[in-house]
C-alpha cells in the first residue's frame, strides 16, 4: 500500500470562537488523486487553507513527507512542496502571464539551488500551450479558462509534491475543462505530483480522482473509491 504523502490526524480549526473543522482524519497517498466533495459551506475550502497553513490548527496534527509540519507557516509549507490553486484563481491582474508565473518560483527559495535562476519550467508551457501564446498579456484581460491555466501553472512553478485545487472547473467552458483534466492527468503521470481537489462537478471528479471524501458540517463523514461507487450514488448522499 502506498504511504501517505499528507496526513491529518484529529485536525480542528476555528474562525475566532466559531469552530469550523472537527476531528478531521485525512490521508492522501503519494501519487494519488483525492476528490473532496460536499455542499457549499461545509468546510472544504477551510480544510485546504488549513493544509497550506493559512488557517491555524487548533487541535490535531499534520504531517507531510513524514515530517510534522503542524507549526509551519504558509511560506514554509509552500517551500516544503505544497502548491495551492485557490477558488477564483486570484492571479495578479496587473502582471503579465510571465510575471504571474515567476511569482510561483518563490516557493523554490532555499529548496533547490539554482532552480529559481533557471526561471519558469518549460513543462508548464507543454501542459498549457496557450500560456506561451499570451506570455506578455496582462492577467486581468484573460478569459476565465486562461486564468485557471495560469493559476495552475503558477502553482507548478514551485515544483510541488502535492497540488491542492479549489473548484478548478468553476466558470470554465467545457472545452477548457477537458484541457485542464488532460493537463492534471499529465501532472500526475509525468511529474509525479499528488493531487487533492475540491470539486462540485462530480463527473469531473469521478473521471480524474481515485478516491473521494465527503464533508458535512466540518467533518469527513464518508470515504470511498471512485471506481467502486458511482458519482450519482454519492451525489444523492450529499444532496449536491
């Protein structure tokens, strides 16, 4: 059995006095793809923010690559190899595509010698050829699909071992959704990157992920294989 790349044990977090996550146990196997699903407001985004360190653990622990990273800040977790593509992309609108991609190189600081000086890896343009065509265009004038490709490319510039994606198909036209799915498959197969994805579009999640976790009211209430259960069965369970 593949050893977990990421493990959360008894994890909890709060916003002020309001607890949002309760007793989360999550293991993401190295090389795997896990879909995190559930209705809006159940804590999926908060869980991703907890993993990247933007939200502090109030209980439990987190290990990554066998190391306890519970006390590390966001920049330290990024440098350890955790990449994040937030919901809504959050690219820098006044920077060019090239400049946006270059901001992702900061995750390499202190990690891989001259990798930052080498610049944006060529494989990002192989995955997303469109980015090479619009390299000097400002982020703010890009379409939603182009911005999503840019956001994923920016995260990949930091050469992560684990890539977290929050609703990557939201507001994206179907043809671009297929391009993103194809790229994510290559990211797993060719780059060896493990993926944890929050996704409301269950057909996409089921076609890409190996397993799923259902969240409800800040807890993981069910886990299973996308090969053994259909998306329709799980959609009925969580009423998506």
